[in-house]
């Protein structure tokens, strides 16, 4: 059984000892999501804290512990949206999809390919770290509706159905946004990659 689901079930049964492992299993994931969605550490930390507080205030409302991850990220998304509307750090404008739309043959890298190869040499690890930084920057420049679905699907590993539930969208719209977001990300990274799709040396 997924450990997050196990902790959720134990909390619903009144097992207080499950509190700490539950928090530990979600804390870094929530912060990574809020950081990429909010774009500023101050906002991200506040949203992550508010999310965890809301999770425990509302835990008795969790009807399906098997879907606890989607439930938690739906709460995080709502707090991100509220924070973004009133944040002093909110950008004056976001890049539109048209500005990011790639050509048919643009090289690129999916967000799911971020896991480093332990066999890499130091210079390869450095190049990968630089590429990961470029990827993080590229994600933050995407319109929020595309960035959110990419984070949920490619970074957090939610299914299309779960991501759709979090975003309150149909699965078809979620798939469409995921596809367009990945294409936009490929265009944004194209300048950092060689025509062969590999990091220049």
C-alpha cells in the first residue's frame, strides 16, 4: 500500500502517531508545488503552511484515503490561487501560450526526465544541474494553467484523472493542457539544447 494512503487511513482511524510521517511524506512535495506555482519563497512557504493546516482542520472530510494525494494538492492549488490574486509578487503579465508555442521539430526534455543518472561523471552532473535550473525557470514562465498540470502529472506523478480532479477540469481538457504545456516547455528549452536534443558541451 502507498505509504501516504496508509498514514491517511491511520489518521482517519484516530492514530495520532501517523501525524509526523504523514507530514514528512507531504511537506517537501507541497512546498515544491507551491514554490513553482507562486514563484516566490515567501509566498510558497506561507501557502505550504496554510495547506497543511487546512488539511488537518478538514481531515474528517476526506472520504477516500486512496485519493489523499489529489485531495491535498487540490487544497494547495486553491491556496495558491488565493495567494496569487493578492500577492505583491504576482507578475504584471504571464507569457501566453502563443509566445511559447514550439515548431514541430523543436528539441526538448520532459519534466519526468529530471532524475539524474547515478553513473554520471561530475561534469555530466553539472550539466544536468544546469539543465534542471533551466527547466525550473521554464516551468515558472509557463502560464499558470499549463504549469499546474505539468507539475501534477510530470513532477508529482498524479494520473490524468487525479490531476483533472485537482484542477476541477475534464480529463480531455487536462490532457490538452498537458500536451500544450509540454510543447511550450520544449520550445522554451530549445535554445539551451543542441539540435540533437542534448546539452551542448
